[in-house]
C-alpha cells in the first residue's frame, strides 16, 4: 500500500449532506427543533430552565426565518469545534435525538446566509458564525475547481464575537434570504410541525387526558417542548372530528368516539413500542383534508417519515388511513437513520417490524373488517326502515295506481328479509365482541351506531295493507268518479315515461289544479 496517498473528501459531499439529503425542504425545521430539544434536555438537567422554550419566527416579507431556544447555548471555546465540523457530533447515539452532526447544515440549501448565534451562561460574549450559502453554492457549482470540503468550509464561514449579558444562554439559527417559498408558508409550516414536532396535545382534544393518563399508568415519559410559531404556541393537530371535502368547503361527517392503546415488548421483555389509535363510528378511509390521518411513527416524540411510512406493514394498505394514531418507538436501540424516514436496520428493528406488522395484520385488519360488517348491517336495516316510512306516507297520501302499490310491497318484502338477516348478523357480532371484551372497539362502534340510528326492523307493514288502498286521485274533490279514473290513467302514463322526480313534480302540479 502507498502510504503517501492522501484521502481527499471533495466539496460535493457538502451538497449531499444538506439539500441532497432530504426530499422535503421543511425537514430543516424538524432538524433545528430536534437540536434545540436536546439542549433543553441538558438545560433542564442542569436546572438552567424549568421547561425551556423554542421560538420560531417566519417573516415571508423579509424572507427570514429564525429558530431560537433558551437552553444551554455553547461555550465560546467550543463554538468552532461544534459548529464548523461536520458529522463529528458530541451527542450520544440512542439517547440524544440528534447525534450525527449534519442536521444543522440543512438550511444552507435554502438561503443566502445561515447564521448560528449563541451565548453560554456565565460568559459575557456571544458567538456568531456565518455561513455564506451563496458563495458555497457558487464554489460547488464551479466544476473547474476541485476543492476539498474542508477548504470550502473555511472559505465560506466567518466567526464574530460580540458582547452579551453574562446571564444570557441561548442558541439561535437564522436563515437570511430564504429562497424556498414552502419554508415561508406560515400556515403550511404550522400544519407540518403540528404532526412532526415534539409538542403536546391540545387540551381541547377530548381524548388527550385519556392518552396522558395511560402513559402515566404505563410509566412512559413522552418528550414535549413549548414551541411557538410567530408567538402562537404549537400543539399536535389532533381533534375529535372527521371531515370530507377540501380546505375551502369541508363538512363534518364523523367523529372520534374513543381511543384504544397497544404495546409490544422485545424477546427480553423490554418495551419496543407503545401507541394509541382512534375509533370512529363509521371506521372508514379518511380523506386528505384530515391531515392528521394515518398511523404516525415517532421517536422521542418526533415524527419518523410521514403518514405513508407504515403503509407497507398493513395487510390491506387502505387501513393505514382509517385512523388517527401514533406509534411511539420506545426501545433505545430503535435508532432513526440519517434521513429520519425509518430506523437503522438492527436486530431490534427487525423484531419491531415483525411485531408491528403482526399487530396490523391481526388487530387492525380484524377491526376494520368487522366494522365494515357492522356498517353494512346498519345501512341495510336503515334502508328497509326508510322504505317502510315512504310506504306509510304513500298509504296516507295515496298511490298513483295498484302497480305502484305492488312495487312498493315487493321492495318492502325484499328489504325486510335483508334487514332481518342484517339484524341477526349485527347481534352475532355484538355477542362475539362482548364475549371477548366488553370494551373492545367493535363494541364501541355498535353502541354508537345503536344510539344514533334506529336499528330495529319495523313491524311487518306489508301484511297490514288494506284490501282497498288509497289512490292519489281519491282526494281530488273537484272531479267525479269517471274523471278521477281518467286522470289516474294519465298519472300512470306520466310515471312510466318520465324520470321519477320529474314525474312527481308534474303530478303534484296537476293535483293542485283539481283539489
């Protein structure tokens, strides 16, 4: 081997570790929040802060973004070592949320200048390291020069020391001249971070207390941090309602009626994951307007991947989007990969994958299929009852002719038979669920369906029909018997040749003339 050969790391690696690392530009918020959370953890341990806060400012007009925490900050003597080196983090793998030392550079791909500003309690200075992102891009795009990565970093960074209050302690990231519109969309970023960031549930979310109580019972601590976007505190996006439509015309179509919990341990008895999922009456696929939809994977309460990350684990991929749900990866050896869209592949990862897949294939798949049977039975019973009500109304108002009466009777008989079968099926499902556990999700769905709908098949109306039914022409007092019979024939013709609604409107108009 030639010992004189020097390994060179080219400048393109900088691009690979920043803009080339992720598909979604919004990841930079997650990375900076993650770093702030780690430092707040340390500040809490040191008694420097009681809670700690993260403040995000997005100024679209000035094309400026800042993310600031009130945690430990960085000592002046360590600023260059920590902020200028790449992939040489001092954090602990499996303990700290971030540990690879590359996330802080994410903003370089989306601004003109990236500034790190920090102060450490007890020091009367603040350190400001500026990365000239415009210059960096120019150097990287110049294919005539083959600079090393370290040369380029030295060329685009400057350090400035200024006076600061000796009691101050913070770390602030500022992006100046932001070039990506998505990063300046305050509403969009708020929605994104409400599902990604380690923030608490809204107190107004009906099931928040139940989730917190279960966590306490299981002695599980979920990391949460007070985070603000333009002074307004950020919470998880969950609510108790399900909508249809789009953002311009959404309507409430269902609601959450309960939440259920699940967990799994590894082969040594250590907790792998813990989670919760919502139960809704209709238990159906949620439209995209419900941006909270899907089983969401989280580590240290920060989302891993997106709403599609766990689709591959389901027996039927549709079932991923039937719920609001969270899976918290608890095991220390479940370590997020560099892109933070999955975990590094380890023995524990394979065990987690197999057990979560088993949960989806058994519990979730069974729930969705049985809930589908329940809803189908409910629809069948309600369909019969609706036709029965229409028949009663017709019997009072009068039929167009005997043919219409006979059609109604045949429909009623068929639908009654279907409804009776559905009623028995519903009772069987209810009995089996009760035998397993009186609080199973399917029992909750049946209970809500029963309370919201009339699920008893109405009396056998078709056997109570009078021998001489009432016809609509019988109420036309201006006409004699022969005229009513003639008009009845006209009504029959109208009903036979025109669409149902049009025919009804025309018959009503004629009736008004002869009442």
